[in-house]
C-alpha cells in the first residue's frame, strides 16, 4: 500500500502498526535460492553526454586569445564489469574492466576521423591468497595511502588519468598497476607492503580531449632499456580508541613524466622519469560527529620543475633540479544528519631550500606554499533515491575555482539518471586559464544488474 | 543444511514454560535491574552469534490508523557476526556485511561497542570506491544531529548501544500493557556527561515482563518532544533467546522508518577474534573463507 507523499504522521495521536508491512521478509525460503555463477558479476551500462555550453573567448594576457564555442564533447556508451569470486578457501579472483564506444560528436570519434571507436580497458585483475596472518595479492590493483579523501599528499602510489571534467573525483581517475601486495595482520597492528617491477606513469592527454594540447614534439613512453625500474613501499598501521595512525616509507617514481626537447631539435620528445624517497605519516581522530584526518609527506629528491597539472605533460623548464618537499593534507568531515554531510580537504606542499640550485633569473613553477582545497556537500532525499551534491575546488593561491553541482536519481534497482553542471573560473597564474569561463553540462543514464 | 529457526517451536514452548518462574521473580526487580536484564538479553543476541537480517527503509505515513510506507522501501540484506568481550562480556564487537543490493555487496561495517560510558564506541566502514577502510565518527554532539547510521537506515549506533547504565537515571514509571503484553514502563535520563553525547534527553521503554524484550521505545529531545519511536514485534525465541524478530524505528521528524527483520540468528558460534578486525573489511578472501567456516558450524 502506498500513501500520498503529503500524508503526515501526528505523534500525539496513537496509531496501529501493521506487523505484516515487512512480513514478506519472513516468507523467504533461503534454501530455495540457488547460487549462480552470474552472482559474481556486477555490470553497469552507462550512456553519457557532456559538453561545453558557454560561447566565449579565452584570453591569455600578452599571448593570445582563442574562441571557445559550445560543443558536445562526449557521447559515449560504456559498460563497467566487475567480477569477484572466492573460488576456494583462502583464494579470491577479482577483476573489473570497462568497454567504451564513442559515438558521433564525441571527441574520440572526431580524433578517429569520424569513425566509431571502441576501447577496452582492464582495471582490476588480481589473484589473492590469504592464509594465517598473511595475505598476498598479485595483479593489477590499487594501493591507497593517506586518510584525506580526494587530495591526500600520500595517495601517489597509483597513476591517474583525467579525460573529462565530469569525472573530478580522484577515486574515479585512479589507474591500477601490476603490483605484488603483502599484508601482515598482527595482533595489535598491521603491515602492508607492495612491490612494483613495472612502474607506469600518467598517460598523456587523449587527443581531442579538453585536456589535450598539441605538443611541439611527439610525446613517447619512457625508454625502459636503461635499467631495472621498480617501486616498493611499506606501511605500518595501528588503531587506538578513537584514532588510527600509520607510518609509511617508499621508493617511488614520480607519476608525471617530464619531457625534454629532442637534442637534434627534430623527432620525438625525450621522456624523463625521476625516482625519489617518500616518508609519510597519517592519522585520524573521531570527535563526536566530527572526523579529522591528517596526512604528512616528506619527499626526498623530487623534481622541482615537473609540471603537475593532471593529465598533461610538460615540455617546459628542462632544469632537472631535484629538491626535497614537505606536504600535508588536512581533512574535516562532518555528518550533519543521516542525509547530509560536508567535508573540507586542504592540501599544501612546499619545496625546501627553494633558491638552492637556481640560476640567476630562474624561478620555480611552484614557489612558496602551493596546493589545493576541496569542499564537498551532499544531501540525500526521497529515501536516498535523489542525491544532490556539490563540490568546490580551488588552489590555495585563489587563482582558480571549479564548481560542480550534481544530481543523481535512482529510478529503481536497475535504472539511474544523473546530471552535472561544472563551472570554471581562473586567472593566468593557473593552468586552468585555458578553461576560464567554461560551463559544462553532463548527463548520464545507467542500467545496473 | 542450515538449521531453520522456525522449526524450533517445540523448544520455544518449553523455554517459555521454564521462564514462567522468572516472571514471578521479576516482579521485585528494580528499574536498574530490569535494564540490566534487558541489556543482557540484547547482548546475548550478538554474543558469538551469526545472523542474517533484512533492512528496509521508507518514508511513512498513517493510513486508516496504520503505519505504512509512502514509497517503495529500499531493501538491503546483510549478514552480521558478533562476540562479547571484556568483563562479563559486556563489550561487543560485531561486523556486518552487505549481501544485497548487488552494487553494495561486500561493503562492511566493523563496530566496537563499549559498556564503559567513558569509552566512545568505534565504527569503521570499507568503501570499495576509495579502496580503503574509513573510520566513522559515530558520536553525537548536539540535539540536531543524527549519530552514525547503519547503512543509511534510521538505525543508528546510539540506538544499538548497550551498557553505560551508570550514566543514566533510571526510573520505573508504571506497570502497564503494551501490544497485549504486560510491560514495565521505564524511563532513562542521561546524566550531564552522557547528555552531551546523546541525541535523546529522555527515553521511555516498554519492557515485556516475561521476556525482557522492548516492545516499544520512545525517544525524546531536549524540548520533551518525541522524535523517534521504536516498535518490536514478532517476539520469538531464537536459539533460546527472546528476540523481537521485527524491529521498526520511526523518525518522527523526517517521517522515515527502517525495519530490521531477523531472518536467521544462530548463537554459540565459535567466532575467532581475528574475524572481528579491520582485516575482515579489506581481505575478501579471508572474509569469505571465515564466513564459510562460521556457516558450517550451523549445520
């Protein structure tokens, strides 16, 4: 029996309770339901449209100006498939992947010369063996360090790829890598260690995407013949009442490659990679309804001149200057009610001994304290069928601001629709100047089973 | 084959008969002692226990004097494992894993509930999208906010709390009848320190005198307004413990209700301590292997 939405309950008037309202749950015969191999699969099919809708021009002061016209950027049908099967005691196989088909007017369709393009990608693919106090996982997977959600200075093990603005959450853009992960679960604390013998790097922007800029030289992969590259790290975690703390140490490669001009002036750009050491600490503290998160990272020998805008590669500043860097993330999460929550994350980094090694007239791209802030608010309505969320993201120097408003509506257990509007404002001190005054609309229709 | 709890009717009748003398003894219990018996009964349902529940949530209204859903309920099924710890097993550690819907399968919640009022309860959630365990702030710091919710339902960590009785003034208001059963009507009022952590300034419980099960609980805010009501029904013996197999909590401010249906409950399970740790949330191979061992104990 379904009531009108405007029916109200008066607490002063006593009422009866229909015990059979949820009685159907007890009629279930658990022995009647038989397991199927299909139960191990979760599939989500999504059609997405997004585009820039504001006709305007972008002015780069003292350089140039270019028009930005309203256009459809993405028109794509995709399927995300996830498989998890504990096929034997202590064993687990987990895999996930995606298929994308790019339709007319999608930037990938245009980049393919007006042909429908289909792309496959394996995300997770790992085999896990757990025994006694140990767990070993080998395959494509992610390692997430740090407590702050979205912009932790410690969440740098896996590479990232940003292809479109409607995906702005780091967890959506994180790429899996081939890793061997060993977890040891002690009585009072845990160790988690990883080894990566094939470090990967942030892929260059896809041709035609909003992040793509025609480079002066062709961007290539790193020449791996120059020696064995590997990454390794370990984390120790312990829980106390009201708090969890972790210490970590790692030998890593910076996820963003740096590109130098070819020596002869013609040919491909030369990709350079940089290894460095990371020491980290993270902690959280629950205080009533408030959760505080803190991450601290000390990086030894990072490149001072790496252009860090995600998804793009740099041809500039071939200084090859190494420095130490200290970074911190601070997160504040507050659950206003069962339906509403708000969070704030601030990430700040600083290169140490900034002037050391600089030639006269040179300056660092990231001078002083640099970083970003992120505010998220979400409100679930209509019995969680409707979720309204908003995100504001900017850099600490107030050079850019990205504002997002999202609405997701669950039609039923299978169907869902969503919409987003994203606005960007920036000045010429931020790489986001290329998207200044852009307004994007995105819509998705998805079917899950 | 799993033991069917509904097939234990004969055992229930015998147990009910054995409990009759307890009813006579119970007449002389103080309000505090009644609450202790009630909490012992609550703890027994989660001590060395494996349960399967269905959690349904919807907006509600009243039609022809009956509560009913004003929209399609959101239904989740979950499996829960718990165990008692500490002095007289008065602390509880439990882990709940979502089985359905498919999109949320495997999301787990680990809870430590402490008897001592000086110790705040703790909750961790595994979020597969983030790929990590996240601590949940579960306390409540003011009267306008909800404590941590159980998988988005109206059941909160505070509603499932046990212990901390020293931090309450407990009064027996009257002996009356609720849902056709003789009950004690008991109020609990938090002391100053507990009031800072609780959303409720006063709670009134209707406790079945024979079975030590709450048939109704009213929760009031600082202005004396009833903001939540919980109703227990289908009171049956499961593994020798009286349980309200269907518990419905109504948020009278948002007109939203959640029903928890105990589909199966098995006690006397040998639950290894390692299972009630964060490992169960993150290590799916370990979790599934250990769950199979626990399920095998039922057969």
